[in-house]
């Protein structure tokens, strides 16, 4: 080092309530709770961009404090619950919502009750909710049934509902759209996003429109929502009674924010389409192997959809696309292991054994 | 919103090579590889601070791209490997290093070979290395044996060693110390850090000293390193042949950076101490339940050590302490589930069944 370096003293923001305070329902009585959610990276993907002939960026929401985009909406919902004097929050969840609810409840000293569909929750998410001290109740039913029960109970008890039907959730989640615009200096041409309960696509669209209305961006993106083929009520135009997909985070047959999603698609000249589990897993693997980005299967629905549309000739060359990756791959480690088929077999702890293994692999490559 | 909001346009940095370029061995030929590592939050812990009577902050390195602090050193090591024309990297790893090596190798288009000790690697870490496309070799031996084999092979083959004996690793890792100073505006009184292979405590100390030498901070922290009681060679003053601890990330009996660690402790008027697995798990649970921060067990050694010292009356009231949390709790989901004993039992999907469950829990509380 020949000359004195100039350190970059800019620090990560403390959280979205402070960073985007003036865009949110934050009053002087709202506690500025934070686990430093938001400010997640928008990662350019040179390898996949070249392969697909478009300009791809990934909004990697897996780097939120509990590993998913849910933290943005939850910090807002929990802050308002505290402001309003609530002592208990409750939600139904395929996993990510429960992790976020449990973490912010722990931070704020609230009781947290989560209902999960039995047998269809990723390992990491269950571990989180339990670690954060939530009361986890598994029911013999699917997500839609769990949500129905939670709605009934919170309607009659002094318990705050923190599912995305809580309007503060959408408010917090819209900040991700702000961040994409802040990073690019404008809106992308296309926003590609997985759609399960449909709160997130609703929130992004609200965020883009607000930034446009305040003159912070000139144009709006086309909103492209992608559902799993086995859980695609918006594509089919009807409720799916028994949704099935490996992408558990979007395994929802009756989206609570259906109207918001359809409005986003319609107003933005966008679309909603479905991708198969195989297409999702292919995209999931491509992201990890070619870009070093590990997301949960549901997240990869956004890339899977873009690959599908590009193959169908429905995307312009060089279109600038922001794909939302909703959660961290570590949420669902068993999927990655399952794709390989088995854990690595063990060999003797000698240089010779290892060298022969390496040479064999190189020969295969 | 009555008045036009002023958006905060500051965005997350693209990565440490760019953010701290002038402090690092970055030349004009060094590719500025990035997955947006670094810029992790320093989270204030009001609940634990009050409970312990000190001022606690947690450097939550679990929000790096692959979920651990290893990304900082690995991006530097991989960038230099590319600069030097290498096509293959190799490491021994208890898991976090392999995930980081595999991710950055994927990003840079390099072959990646990782040796892991058989049967003692956290589920999430194994899933990551496999997903990122590394060639994972499990050996019938412990970490120290794996590292020995990797050192021998890379000494004779055109393969770049990326364990922390690679000096670029330490260079990248020191940036975490810079960030703590940037966030606090000064160095903390005490830096508490888990110690396994001892590269990280070495790197932090180097970082603090460089910031001091450039006049960016006035004082240096006391460096407090904590090892697991069953893997505490620095505390015992001798190599541990068969290290054992639930904190697999620091299950190392013969630290490669032993000298650096001892120097940091000695120069900083610090200490190195050990904490039991029970103390680690207690701290791990406290962090999640009281602050909403979910780290891997090894990370909690820093807090466990602080609790131990405070109970012994060895910490001043109000001391400002930065505890390093090296990795994300999602790396090792089975630990959280094991602490509860069993997965939640399933109940009927009715409002009545759920209400009765909730009432029962409230009665117990």
C-alpha cells in the first residue's frame, strides 16, 4: 500500500423501517424494530445472461435475517402490532412466514403462534421457528386450511394476524422494489417473481408504482409471475384443492392476494405462467452451478419461467430482467442432497486415495 | 404521505474487493469477482445487553452469500487464483470453507475439490458444496488429516490451495474488522470470536491494526478468542488428537493459524478461553429466543465466552463488545430440532383443536 487508502465508510442500513420510513406507515409511536432486514444484494449474473441472451439480475432475498423476503413485511407488521398494544401474533405458514414471525416476535418480546401444514415444511424453516421460540402447531391439513383457521381465531381473539392479509405486510414487502430501482437507477424491463400466496407480486407492483408516482423512476416493469404447475390457481383461473409441488414455499391453491396479483399482471402488461417441478429444479441447479447462488426451490421458479419464455421466443434479446429469489437454499438442504442421490462415499485418509479419486473425476469430465 | 419522501439511494456494495480495494492485494489484473459478500449487519442486542450489563453487538456473518464469514477470504483467494491462471482450487473443510470455495469457483468457472472429514459435517454445508458443483470427497479421518493431505497434493500439483494457509484468505477476512469500525465509528472495547483453525482471529487483529495504522481508529480492542472445551488446543497449549464438540465448525485440534491467534491475544492484552458444549448451546438458544438471531452452534461460542467471563466477574460493566457470529443457523438445522426433542405433533385441522392447544400453552406459560 503506497498511499493512504480511503475507506468507504458507508454502512449497511439498520433496516427498512428507518431506510424507507417516509414511504411506510411509520408514525412517531412506531418502534423502529430491526434485524437489519432488506438491503439485500441485486446480483448480476454474467454466465446465465450470456447463455440466455438477456441481462439477468437476481434480487437475492435469501440474505435477509431469517433467510427470506418475509422479513420485510414482518418487521412492519410486528412494529405496528407493538404500536397497537398487541402481545401475541399468529400466522399460517409454509415455513418462511413462521420463521420471520418468530424472529421478530422474539426481538419484540411478543408471543408467537404458527400453524403449519403437516409434513410439508422444509427442515430449515421448522428449525428456525422452533429456535426463535415460537409455538409451532402442525395441523392435519394444507396451507389454505391453516390460514382459514388463523383468520377465524384472530377475528375473535386479542391476537394479531400477521399473514399477508395483514396490510402492513404488503407495505414492508414493497421496499424490495425500491431497492431494485435504487440499485439499477431505474426499473428493470421485466420483474420475474415466484407466485404462491401472491402477496409479494402485489407488494412489488405497489412499490414500483409508488416510486414512479414520486418521480423516482420514469417507467414501470412488466410483471411476470410464475407458479408451480401443480399449484397454479392463477394460471388455471380456479382454486386448486390439493396443490402439489416440490417448491413448498409456493404450494398454495387459493392465494390470499389473488386480486392484487391479477391487477399487477393486467396493469403492467405482464403475465402469469406456470413451470413444472423439473423446470424449477433445473433452474435451481443452474443458479448454483453457474452463478454460485443457492436459493430455495420455490425461488428458482422466477428463473425457470424466464428460461421457458426465452425458449418460446417470447423475450426480447438483451431485455433487462430482475428475478426475485425469495429464499435461501439453506432453508431446504434435503432437496440439494436428494438431487445427487446419495451422500459422498468415504475413502481412506491417504494422499494416494485422494489423488486417484481426483484423477478419476478428471477423466470423467 | 403528506410530503414527498426522500429516498435513501445508498445501495449495498458489490463486494469486499471493490469496497476495500485499497486495503487489499488487488491489482489491475485482479478480477473483481463478487457475490456481494461482506457488508453484513452489526446488530445491537438490547435484550441480552440489559440481561448481561454490557453493550453487546453481533457481527452476523451468516448473512454472507454462502452463509458464513468464509466468503470474505474466499473471494480474495479465488480472484488471485484466477489472476495467476489457476484452473482448479482445493481445500479441506469442516463445511463452511467448502461452501464458499464451491460458490466462488462456480462463479469464476474453476474446478473445485473439497475434502471433508467423514460424518462430521453439518447438513446444510454438505448440501451447499454439492449444489454449487464441487467435487466432494469424504475421508475416513478428521479435519487435521484432511488438511495435511490437501497441503501435500497442492504442493506438487497445479492446484491452488484455498485453506486459510493461503495468505489471501486472511487478507479478505480482515475486512470484517473494518466494517465493525465503520459501523461503530471506532473499535469496540472487546472483540469476542470463536476460534477453530484460528485464521479468523488472526485476520480480525490484522484488520484492526491496519485501520489504526492508517489513523482510521484510535484504539484497538482486546481480542477474546473462545474454543470449544473438547477442541481447545490453544487453551491447553497442545494439539488435541481427537477433537470433539457439537460445534463442528470449530472442531479442530491443530489450528493452522495458531501463531497468529496467540500473537493477537498477546498483543491486544486479550485472552483465549474454552466453553463447554452446554454453554455453547445455551448461548445459541438465548440469541434466537431473545434477539431473533439464528446462528450456527460454533458461532455462539463468542457469546458463551462472554457470558462465562461476566459470571466470573471478569468484564467491566457496560463494556462495548462485538461478538462475531461466524455462520448462519440454517447451516445446521438438525441441532435446533434436536434441542426440542421432537417435531411438533399434528392436531386436527379445526378451530376448536387449535384454540384448545393455544389455551393449554398459555396455561403452561
